[in-house]
C-alpha cells in the first residue's frame, strides 16, 4: 500500500509512515479487508460459477434440440407439401424426436448436476410449513441463488407435503 499523505510505499502491517510519520493502521486494515476475500465468499462465488456453467450447458442443449426440432418440422412440412413419400416423413419424425430428446437430456442433466451440487454444498434452510392446512407465507423462497437449485428444492418440498397429507388422512 501507499501512504495517503506522502505516497511512499509501505508494507500493510506497518503502523506509521517512515517518511512523514502518518498513522497507517486504519489504512492497513482497510487494505487487508479489500485485498483478502473471505473463504465463504470465495466458495459462494465458485458455486455460483458452477451453477452458471450448468445453466449455460442446459441452454446449449435446449437450443441445439430446438434447432434439430425445427429442421425436422421443416422436413415434415416439405414432405407433406411436396408429397415426398413416407420415408421422408419417418426421417423428419426421427429428427424431431432426437431434437426433443436433446432438449430433455439437457434439462435432466442440469437438474442432476444441480442436485449433486446442492447436496455437496451447504443446504440453505427452507422455511418449513408448520401446518399443511395453512398456506406458507412465502411459497417461493426469494433469496435462493440459482434456478436449478430452486426447482429441486421446490420438488422436495412438494413431495414432503404430499407425504404428510397421506399420513394425516
Ligand atoms: Zn507518508
């Protein structure tokens, strides 16, 4: 860091400037706070990066699937309009199916990765509904960091709800 008064370079742990005698303890604390990122924030950033990666991967698969699906639909429409024969329609159907499969694979894959991510990392405590007859005040938790994690958590909340309903009546 540099002395705010004279600009001379000084180590962070130094208390006073050797050039002008200015107190550097407050500056040193501030510099230490800003330069050293706490481990928790780093972990959260890494997790967010991984989640963003998963979402990107899912979007890529869905876009690819949609493109393939669109090609299949175009082939199907052409086959119908120009009467190209049964095999063209079969190919178009196969192409459409593979497009759907690609998009579905992307969604399932990202869900699986998101689930493993949330089990590896620390769980964010959800407000558990005390009474199933009462609607929860916050049906959708607002402060969750990712799309995928929220879906999986909502699913788990839903299943526990239905289980308790079965046991009640
Ligand atoms: Zn100085």
